[in-house]
C-alpha cells in the first residue's frame, strides 16, 4: 500500500496495479491525476522488496509516479542511495571525500565497518570472498534488502560464497561483523519482562527535499535506537528481532 487512507485531508490508499489502472500522467505538465484530483505527494508504504513487483503493472505504476511532478517519498534515486551497494561504494577510497572535506571524511570514516564488493572480477572482491570463506564468523553477507532477516551468517554465508556465481554475488556486499558492546537490559515483550544482555544500534533520520539538482533542504530529523539480545545476529524490529529503545534509558 502507498499511503494511509485519510479522506478528510485528501489522502487515499492505492496499490500499484490500481495506480497503473486509475492514475493518468500528462506528458506535458507531468501532472499525475487520480479521480480528477492532482496528486501532490506519493508516499510509498511498499515497493522495497522484490515481492512488491509481481508483474508489469507494478513496474509501470512506479515509473508513472517517478516521471510525474508529484513529490515522491522516496524517489527511485533516493531509495537506491539506501542500498547496501551504495554504502559499500561510498566507503571505497576517495568516494566519501567527493562530498565533504578531508577532515570531515576522516571523522566519518572512523565510524565505517569494513565493506567489500563481491563478484566484480577485482582482486579486492576475490580476496574478500576468500577471507570470508576461511573465517565466516568475522563477516556478514548482505543483499540489497531492508527490514531484517535477509542477511547470511556463519556456515550459511560460507555455503553461499562457495556456490554462488560471480553474477549472483554482485547482488550482495560483504561486511565486517560489528562487535557491539553489550549491557544488562530489560525487554518488554508480549506483556512480559525479559532480563538479558543487550546490544543497541543507533540510527539517525534525515529530511532531504530536492527539485532536480537543486537541494531545498537537507537536515537532521531525529533518531531511532533499536536494541536486541546480544546473542542475536539481526536487529530488525519489524522482523521481530529487535525492540524500540531510548538513549535516555542508558
């Protein structure tokens, strides 16, 4: 689904096949209209997993919205920026430095985990694959997915590295396992308290508004702290691995 249904504020929920069937795009003005009303904002509640694109109607609807003058949250480009491959490329030598000065890049790089390409024919990719096969406990294999539950670890990762072709491996990146410190914590799950050792993951939100190449706004917009049982590999809240936490509790 693509937005919450709030008729009083002029919002409606439509699936991608419905958008393709019911919405029209004016090629001259790029106005996207639905039931006689111009669409000003398209907020994507789906479209982040392969299962959201089951046929041509889903792809055609996404293209229709992308080509329109409506504000997209996110645009296809902005969605791609969040992909694991983009993170790996930005960590490559010289890439972070394209966007900030040398001192800022040095500080930013201090927060990076090791990120490595796979399957692209480079010596870096071959060496990373061999290291991970030898020491699978030190790495995680990540596809271009969000939401938790998609990463491969340990022997499952090793089998994938040994059996997947170079073309298939290019859908993944390899990353060093983050050795996060743990602390005693109490989780509330299903109305019950669980005392455990927990590790936390802090993420920050940003707001970016652009018109073509002109950046209107790019600001910090809050944070999210997720905690998980220290022994868990995953931390996704929606997938049931993590819980919403607060820095104030630490």
